[in-house]
């Protein structure tokens, strides 16, 4: 296949620009800081008592679990019906409106904050399966590392811009507004940004054709049939299976560190909000270089070898995080996180796109990737929250993530060894020998 034109590639990458503001502004900086500020140390919710940081993590885990359950069947339906873009639009609208609704969240409306945060999270991660599944459709195998890195880089740049806008609002305090109201305005801006820039993606991405031309059953039944067909293919691909298992475990650590870092800095090290926000901006800038750097290294050493090296770095970061004592330690470690964060996300996506077979069932195949990631986040965040709740020390939660990274490392090494033992079946991917 040939890589699509520049307009389509840029339009696809623009969705990263649009939705990554949720991941940075909502889950990484402003919202967790705001959530801890407007709630008590212990809160009552649905008749139960929680540590406020644990409730935050449980809410996120629940959202990812719901999407993990729904996305395989939805992606299979999108393949059979050819309405992938419609699902992408649906999750975008749900997520962006929910972000905007956080404008009304304050101490007196905990239920609204939890519900809107959950729906925004579902909109963000639910749309990713359909967005990611376009990658093998618009990019030739030899271009997938580079184009995947472009998407993540666009996301980091866009999110930093909106992050700086929110930061400037809090510093300048226009119209005499207080910090809480300015943060709420930032939540509103996230929703507008996400929905607005996503229109570029919707206008440029091509419509997809269904894999079934004549429908003989309901969309759900055809979706399940499609899912079984894809699962049967995955079972026959030993390298892909091993990669997914490794991805499952190391993603538990990666995503949890990314989502809990701000809460750790605020609650454990007691860092001021402005320092936390500035640190996260630095992480995003460094992550741009990390995404491009890992793409270049993969062309030299191969995807799986580079992933092994990156996972080793993550293990070191978690051990250092457990021992961290000062603000300077946090800033140095945050820079290291940024360097490997962008690289491992971009390289994981492109590696999966290379390992999957040539197929029209791209959404169904990518649902396995996304469900693997979502379930890993559920387990990672739940474990992090549970250990925090049980021991009342978030450092123990950070140290426990090392176990996930080590198991993931073993599976990625296994995938590399299996690939070296398996001859390339056909020459359609000249770069596959170095994956």
C-alpha cells in the first residue's frame, strides 16, 4: 500500500492535537490539583468513604473499564458497517461536552465532578481505538513509526499551548476572578478546543467501507462474528500475542505514572500548583523529542529492542520515584519521564500496526490493542489507589509498579526471541526483520 497524501496525514495527526489537551489539562495537571483542592481528605460518595486521591483514581479506572468492555464490539460493528468516523465523532462529542461540564464542578457538587470526569475519560479513550485504527489504513508499513510519532508530537505541542493559556490565566487573574473560577474556565476551554480542532480531522479523514456488503443480521451479531474472526487470526500470530502481553503489563506502569504524577507531587511532596503545572509543561516538551528520537532509534535497532531499553528505563524511574524526597528530585525525574513517555507510546502504537496483518478489519484489530491498554490502566490505577488507600503512603504504590514493568519486559524479550526464530513469511514488509 501507499501512504496517503499530506492533507490526510496532517488531518489524522490533528486529532492528537485536538484530544491530547484532555490528557494533559484534565488528567495530568489542572483537574487533579483542583479535585484535591475542592474536596476534603476523606469524602463520602455513593454511601462509602474514600481518600480523595483514591476516589479520583477509582473513577478513572471505572471509566477505562467501561470502554474496555464496549470498544471491541463497537469497533467490530464499525468494520462491518463502515462507520468508523461516526463512532469517532460520537466519543469526541461526549468527551468534549463532559470536559466543558466540569466548569460547573465545585465543592458542593462532587457527584457532577465525578460523573463529568468519568464521561470525559470515556470519550477520550473510547475515541482512540477508532483514531488509532486509521494508522494502518493511511500509512505504509515503512512510514508508520514516523507518522505515529508525528501524531504524538502534534498532541504534545497542542496540549502545551492550551496548558500555557490556562497557566497564564491563573498568573494574570483577569477580570479579578479567583483561581478556582479560572481553572473552571480552563476546563471549558478544553472542551471547546477538543471539539473545534477535531472538525479538521473529520473533514479530511476518508470514509471507510464496511467489510460486509450485504447485511444478513443485526449490527451486534455481525460485530460479534467479526470479533471472533479477528481473534482467530490473533491466536495464530505468536509474535503479536507476546507483544500484546508485554504491552499489557508495561502499560499498567506507564499510564499510571503519567496519570498519578501530579497527585504524587501535590500530596506527597507538597509542591505548589504553579510548580507542578510548569513541570508538566516541561514533560510535554521533552516528550516531543522522545517520540521522534524513539522513531529514529527503531529504524536502527528495531522496535522491540528499543522497547526493551525503554522499559528498563521505566523500572529505574519507579525505583527513583520511591526514594524521591525533594522538589529537585521530582523535577529531574519528571524530565526523565517526559523523555521515555512520548517514545514508548508512539513506538508501541506503530509496532502493533507493523505486526498486525494486512486487513480491512483495522478497527477490530486495534480494539485488541486499545482494550489491552484500557484494561492495563484499570488494573494499574486500581492497584495504585488500593495500595495508597491501604498503606496511606503513595510511595508504596509507585514501588509496586516495578512488578508490572518487569513482567512486561519479560514478554517483550520473549516476542523478540520468537521473532528471531520465525522466518518472515513474505516480503511485503521489508522493515519487519528489524521490528
